[in-house]
C-alpha cells in the first residue's frame, strides 16, 4: 500500500522553501512513499524530484485562474497561470492529465473555487480534494466531500505542505498504481488519514513569499 500525500510544494513555489533533498529525507523518515508535487505555476520542481526520488512522484501544478486554482495532475510541462478555467482544463487534457480542484469552498483563500464558479465546469472535473490539512479547522469540511459524493467525483487529500514538517500530516492509504487510470481506481479504495495543521502555518508561507521577493 502507498501512503500518498497528494498536495505538496517545493522551493519552486514562491511561498515554499522545501528543497528536493529535504523532501526526500522527510518522506523516507516518516514513511510517505508517494507525493503529488503541485507547485504554483510550474512543474519544474516536480519533474526534477521525479527524476531523483526513490518513490512515486505525480507531476502536478496549481494553475491560477480568475476564480481559483485548478490542479492539473500527470502533467508533462508547465501550464501558464492567469488563464480561464476552461482554458486551464483544455491544456490539462491536451497533456493527457487529470483535473483536480484543490481546497474548494475555503472562505479564507482567494485561490479557492466557490460553488458558483464550480458549477459551470463540473462536467470536466475528475477529482475533488476533500481534505486539506491547511484548511482552518472551524470551516465546514463536509462541503467538499458532499460536493464530490453528489457529483460522483474521485476524492483526494493532502497536507498542502509548504514547510518540510507539514509533509504527511494528511495522506491517503491507497493501492499501488501505474498511471492515471489505475490512479483513479486506487483512489476509490483509498483511506484518508487527515490531521489539521495549526493556522500559524500560513504565516510561514507569507514569510517565504516576502523573503523570496526581497532576494
């Protein structure tokens, strides 16, 4: 069985300082053996980690649209941000990728899709992230799960780690897979092991972003 954290970031994201070597060391230490690397606006870090990691790496990207982020999974190259949701989905499909919506309905993130903007594209969605460790604990986590169940979407989860210590705080125990089709089947058999992070982790992201801009 895999322990898959399906939402993590590297130093290639503007708000993370996770080096590739440190990510590998942490995963080996805590027993995480599958990661979806979904940096903001680039797949460069995911591709590099995939080439050196001794465990499974899904190349993904969080693509910013005017209404929120779309996560393309099983990508081969970067998709530019600041495009429409429809264009983002089209470009994910052109690469043979899967469309996942990360942290939907989160009221405290400008990058989160809300229901009014999800409805027009829901026929093109494959996966809904139903548990994100960085979501503030007093929000209604059932909204994403209910939306996924109502529309028969596959269900994903991850730590949304921007710091090394966050990796693996939420993961899915799931069977092995060898591509996007078997990945979708494995999600159906997955068990989410979720733990909320402290709201203070968001200050780490802000600090990282400011520090990088100053450099």
